[in-house]
C-alpha cells in the first residue's frame, strides 16, 4: 500500500463530516497547488444512485458486489466544476439529494462497495499531485499520504451550509430536515465497523465554524509550507 516518498509528498487528504466545507476547501486547495481534485464521497453517492435504480438493498452484499463489478464511476473536471459520471451519465445534481446521502452512507458501509471505490481512488493517487476529500482517505485509503487534514464544524453551521448549497442547486428542502439527515449520517459514518469516520492520528484538525473556505485553505497551505 505504501508509495514512493516523491508521490506521498504530493498527496493531500481532507476528511471530516458532511457540511464541514471539505468540498470547497479541497477544490480551492487543488486549484492553488495545481493538483487534481478527487471527491470520494461523490463516488459513493453515485453507487447509491445506481443501487437505488437497480433496487439493490444496502444489506445485499452479493447484489452490491455484482453491481460494482459492472459499474463505471468517473470524475470529470470542467470549467463549471466537478462532474460525476455514472456509466457516462451526468448525475452531479442527483447525487446531492439528501436521501441519496443517507443511502450512500448505508451502501458505503459494505465491503464490496468500499473495495471497489478504494481501488479507483488508489489508482488515482498513484499518479501523484492530488487532493482527496472524503471520510476515510487519510485513515484507510491513503494512510501513506504526507499531508492529512480533518475538517469539522458545529452541526448547525454545517447544516446551514448544506441547506444553502442545496438551495443554490434549486433543491427545495427544509433546514431542519437537512440537520436531521446530517446528524443521522454522522452517527452512521462514525459507528460503522468498516472504515468509520474519524481523524487520522497524524491529521491536522481544523474547525471551520468561524472560517470561510479561503481561510481554511490558507491554514492548510501554512501547514504545508506553501503559504
């Protein structure tokens, strides 16, 4: 699982719960460094969409294994942001629905799904120069990465951010519903047996409650000696 030091030095992992600002911070950091941005959570959300369409229950590991074996999940950088392609269909909007997030948490707790996505993520990391954002990138997927961050924020702050993001995408949902879904996913992600949500022992923790995305990135660049 280890990688040459030259590759490890160019890999950044940013883990943390939903709504902590990981996506924006990871994207801005990648832009600042000239690195590839990899949203691992989007990959699991894409699998959740595929499972829902195929009517494969999260408890059906054999079904999930077969589903992942024939599935294509691809991230594409565009001028308007990261696009998520599921079997070459753009599902970038669909994967952000709150119910997809809950299902993603359930299916991602299953080993066949994790192993399939880990393989894709590690293949990208082996090329170097990438910022990975997710929940287990620094602990399980890329423990050899040189730079690791754990980004969090107060639950109400995170819910407000997610609600504003959904509103910007013209997805109508109540703030309390977003908070409830978020807290449920936090509990599920932190308590699952396989790759639970937690900070890597050598990760730098950043509370973004009172910070904007550029301030968060500024702190990360300081840690990396790139400020």
